[in-house]
């Protein structure tokens, strides 16, 4: 949600002499001074207006809120369970056993086997061998424990919901307000969508990231659903453990030189994560680029500094992994489904 956000202004006063009004008197800052560098003054307002700092402060406040809310949730459960046990003339442990533990039906062997099959398939995709009988036994135990814990959690929620109806709970802890910031991007960044769109999605992506590849279908769906209201801005964020991600980012910017960034990007993601340097020349030919210009741009690392600048801007905004999105000022981390983007976009469009 896009609201006014304040990092809080530090109150202080330091008077180190007399100041007289007059033509030669220096202009007094309208905000507290936090630093003086030679003749340059840095004020609290300047610091408060920095998007990266505001987002960092919001994240800190959100993390603290989540910890406080988790503590309150544990405390309300403790009080409600204690009250219910007292009403039943039982100890809390005896009440829990009667109302929760004894009501949970253990998973069937068929359910356990189905989850083990899922574990095995996931392990195989990672290239791990799971045929060892000891590993199979470990997976069966893990599956049985996981299913049982899920059922206990479901039963706890059912009991808690019923208790709240009997003993109403009011939580007055206020969530921190999202900062009203505009995520910075460059005028010459790759953009898809109308220039005057009310919602801007700034995407930090990596061409060798499987989750970035997965997110492309969602982005296509978003742009198709909001052709007049949403634009997508692409930022490079190649991760250091993807050896061809940075060359791919530079190559994509070289394609941008000839007006075909998005065409190159589609080719790169279609082949990802198995990218090689030779692939970039193939993509360039397939989308009809002037090969001499493209090869010169790529081989000279013309856009190396541009990639560095994108990485630095992402780090300043707290981007640590990919894909990472900003829907106006709302963060979406990871390859989230269309519904997550739609919820944030609709909130932004509902604002006057």
C-alpha cells in the first residue's frame, strides 16, 4: 500500500554562535543537519527522501512487527488454552492431549508413500540418487512426521478459531506503513508497456535463474491483463554463481542498442538455464541484428558498467536474490503467481 512514510526525525539543537539577519547571512537549513562535508550540508530531509533508506527502514520495522505478532500469537494461544483447560477442570497438558493430540488421525501408508514419491522426484531433479534403502527409510520417516505435524497444525487452528468465538481476542498492534517512494530507474532502461502507465513494475532479473524464467509467464499474463495500466522496467541482476548470467545481461543490452532487447530476452529465457556464450550470437542472428555491431558491442563489454550500475541500484534497494520486483513501491520477492501481482496492481489502481 502506498502511504506516507516517515523514518522519524532526530530532535537535536546545537547552537555554536550568534547569527544576524542580513543580506550576507547564510540560509538556515529547514531540516536538522546530520552531516557537514566542507561547505556541503546534508539534512535529515535529504536522508528521509532516499528510497533505499526508506525501504530498508520499512523492512526493519516489518521484521520487528512480525516478531512482536508471533509473540502475541503465542501468548494468546497460551491464555486461551489455559482458560479452556480451567473450564474443563483439566491441566493444560491433559486438555491439549484430549482436544488436539488424541483427535489427530495418523497418515495412512498410502499418503506416506505418495509424499515419498514426491520427495524422490524432487531429489532426482537435483541429480541426487535416492535408491539407497537407508535414504528411503529416512524419507518415509520424514514424510510421516511432516504429514502428522500438518494435521496437528490444522487441528490447533480449528480449536483456536472455536476458542476465539468464545473468548474474543483483539490485537491492537499496528502494522508499519509502507513508504511512499518511487523506485528509481533510468530513462533508457528497457521498458515494455505504455509510458504513462499508472503502475510500474521494476524487475531485477538473472537470465540463468530458473525462478526468473518461471516468472516470465506471469509477467506476460500481467501485461496482457493490464495493457494500458502497467509497464515493466527491466534491470540486470546477474548472480555470481551463474557464470553466463552476466555475459547474457551485457548481450541483451547490446541487442537493446538495435531496439531488440525484449526479443533477445525471450530467446535467452527460452534456453535458460543452459546458456553458453555461443548462444548469444545465435540469438542475435535469429532476431535479425546487425551482427558486426552486436559482436563489437559484446566483445568490447560496452555495457559492463551498465550491468554494474544495475547491480548497485539493486543492492541499495535491498535486492539479494532473483527475481525481485517492485510494483510501484510494493516488493514482491521470488517467482510469485499472477494473483500476487494482481492484488498489488489492483490496490495501486484503486488509489485516486
